[in-house]
C-alpha cells in the first residue's frame, strides 16, 4: 500500500479495517463518569440532551450497568454521605 493510500484511507477494499479507539458506549460511559465527578446528579446527566441525542433509552439504561459507571457513582455517593456525617458531628 502506498503512502497516499495509507494517508487517505484508500487501502485494500477486501480487508475490513480493524476498529480503532473506543466504542460509542464506552465514550458515553466516560461522559457520565466525568460529568458526575464534576458534581452533576445522575438524573440530570441522564436527561442531558447530549446523552439523549446519542443514545436510546435502552442504551442509557445499559450505561448504568457498566462497572466504571457504578463504581464512580457509588464512590461519589459514599464520599458525599461521609462528608454529611462529618458535618453533623
């Protein structure tokens, strides 16, 4: 394959290109985690037009089953609860 073919993607049409980067679901899960860590509620994030325009209701529900999302939301929820307890005492 020549230089320009590699540069402009004019490769062998018989071979499928291997997927590169992260999947759409992984990107959306990263978005949920990032937004939650910035202080947004999970409910607000799931109603976000950015997420609604890129995922169906079913896909958004599947995001909540991803370990990284569960971990981030759970850790943040536990940290907020601990902070409230410390503030009361």
